[in-house]
């Protein structure tokens, strides 16, 4: 469950960074009232933590990831 949440937040962050790079438009700050808004800062922090969590996916054994998918 934690892997999915982290992956979703990382995807949100990637889309936001893409929109900043291509259009110079920060979606998160636009939705939540600017970069200094507390909600925006919480979202940025959660996306950053999710990115750190996703680093662990690189170092997990392949069998462990497959076992999770088989349980569904």
C-alpha cells in the first residue's frame, strides 16, 4: 500500500515538474494558493518523501515485488 501511495505522489511531482519545465506553470501552487501556502508546502514535502521512498524500490529483490503482485 505504501509503495502505491509513494508512486502516485511521485507521479504527481513528476507531472508538476514537467509543467514547470515546459510551461513555467506550477500546478500545485496554483491549486493551493502559492508556493508559500501551508498546503502547498505539505504537498511538496509529501512528494519529496515519496521520492525518497521510491528509491527503496530500486534495491528490493525482484521476487519480493512479484510476491506483492501475486497476492491480489
